[in-house]
C-alpha cells in the first residue's frame, strides 16, 4: 500500500461514495483512514478500500460516466 497515493485517492473515493449515496461505506472508509493515520495498521483501510473499489466498479458497469476510470485505476495502484 502506497501511503502518499492512498491519502489522495481515499479522499476522492470518499467524495464519490457520498455522491453515490453510499454513505455508510464512505463513513467506514473515512474512519479507517483516520485510524490508520493514528496507529499505522493498514488492515481496516485496505479492507474498506477494496469494498469501495468493488462498489465503484459496479457503478461504472451500470453507468460508464458515474465513476472515472482514473479513480478506479488510482485505487488499484494504491492498494498494490
């Protein structure tokens, strides 16, 4: 997990999840990110980012314009 890429990308993902009305997942991802910044344990943020990525991919399949390819690509790169 690349922390510098992850920080920017997680913030973008949270905004997109809010727009898609996935408020619960957005809140969980936000909480996990803050937790990671405090304790440096990436387990929760990785898990929630993977769930967010699944949801964003599904939304992109439904509506190609709903989610940018760049956001999905950036999330994938940040997780690797």
